[in-house]
C-alpha cells in the first residue's frame, strides 16, 4: 500500500505541475482549436489528447493529415485520459463531472464515450467508486479499465461492452492491477501489477486466465502499450523516488528491454502510430507538458506541435474512411 500511495502522489504532483504551468502560460497558440463540426471525416489519422489550453482539462483531437486541432468536450470538471476506438470513430475518456466533492488530485472519475465529431456524448459508468484508464478492444466492442469496486484499497482490471453493459472482473489479487492494454489480436492483455511487491508488467489471456510476469527489476514499469504488429510493448520506466520517467520498449515476451528516452523529468504514456513506425508520448522536457513523436527506435525525437499550455495522454489511430 505504501508504494501504491507513492505512485498516487507522483501522479498528483505531475498533474499539479500541469495546472501551475497552465495558469502562468499565455493564451496565444500556434495550433488554435476549431469547433467539432470541422473534423475531417475521410482518410485521416487522429491523435486524441487532453489539454488545459482553454483553462480546464478537456478532450481534443489533432488531425495528423491537416494539423487541425478540435476541442470535443466543454465541462467545468476534469475530462482526461482519452483513448480512440480502433476505427477512429469514438473516444472513451474519464470525467470528474459527477464528483459531488471534487478534491484534486483524488477525483471520482466516471467513464464516458463521445464521437470524434463531438456528438453523442454518453455516460457508461455510474458507481460509487472511481474508474481509471479505459482502453478499447481491437474490434471496438469492449472496453478495459481498472477500479476498486470491492473497496479493499486495490485496483483490479474489469472489462465491459462498449455500451457499458456486461461488466466482468478479470483480476482478483490482494494488490493493484492497472493500466491494461489489449494485444492487437485480442487474445492477450498487458497490464501493470504490484502483486510481487514491485510495479511490473504482466500479460494474461483476454479472459483473465494465465497471468504471467514479463518484467522483473527494481524499477517500476507502467502503462504498457502493444505495437500494432503485437511484437513489442512500450512502457514507462520509473525508479521509485527519482522524479524521472522514461519511455522503454521490449519484446512481447519481456526480452530485449531498450531505453528510448533519457532526459530529466517526465517522458511517459507512450502510444504507437498506426503503422508501428513511431511512438507518441508526453514529456515535460521543455518546462510544460507537450506531446512529442519519435521513431520506434528512439531516433528523431521532436514535438508534435508547440503550445504554451499542456497536452497529455496521446492516443493515435487511423480512421476508417466513411461514405
């Protein structure tokens, strides 16, 4: 429990830095958002993210083809942690808009989904607990997330249908299991667990069977992300108490761990480009949080676009061409 509380404090400090930087940032921007009605509907690649560029954390998309930025949500509460559906038509995200007594950073999140044009905002969960880290199945029919529904102080991994029905619990441990991500073939789930006294990456079958550990070191390994071909897993590496995170990648069997970034501060939350050639991530290397892109081998690191506020939690997909 002590390390779980430390992890929460680290995340809280990062988010507090986000707000402090944003409050002092100028309002000018090299990427001005448009209204949601301007979203390109054919032949696009989108990166979803959340930002406080308009004074409050909201969900945005960045069109890789046109560089157009679009704000999708507009609520006084936190909207964050977006994940694009595999076909690029919807975004699942967390919101604290129903928290009766919001006390940052300990917010009571619920899960919502919204179309990428900003329409059809739908609430999927309504519980007394806080949900966290939603993630789509490769077919777009189900959503993974973690929550402490039994109130034992530990988060477990759950799955539900994309409409919020058929809730199923996948892990049953006396420790936290979190940050799950589906393999591209839908057969396996990677996640972070503290079951062995350290935050390591595990893989289990999609039904929760056959869990096994991939990593084993004193560093924490968080937020695993499968490559589109299923051969690699990117993740955050963090030495406890260091105040520094970097992006790593390893083979899907846990072998050949490689460090891709090595700068002071936070490089975290990696997500793959649709073709697997690049990795997008958030970084504090420039004083505020920006979204950066690099090649899958760690080369050619550069900002996606520069903004005075903060951008976090990128998710990258190629949208299906619509008639």
